[in-house]
C-alpha cells in the first residue's frame, strides 16, 4: 500500500515538473509564451488572437471540474 502511494506521489511530482514550463496565463500550452496576433481592423477595432497552441485552457479545466453528477435512478430513502 505504501509503495503504491509513493508511486502516485512520484508520478504527480514528475508531471508537475514536466508541465511547469508550459503553464502560462492562458493555461497549459506547448510554449511558455504564446504567439499572439495583434491587429486593428479597417474600422479601427483592436483584435488580439491568442491561445492557438494551448493544450488546455483554464476555462476548459474549470468546466471539467464542474461536471454535473448523475442523478440517482431509483428512490433513495
């Protein structure tokens, strides 16, 4: 039992070290600094397109954690 928990802890530490360089303000991406396209259109509005190289954004992580639990199928007393 102790060996299994040590393996889980060591895997968690290794994964956190692996992804620590790839976490930026958008989420987890392939690069630490995302390449953003910044431009003004013909009407003068500013546009900024970022996050094309993201593996997972913070919004997707939040939605994955908030998944609705299934409702019970029968009567529960």
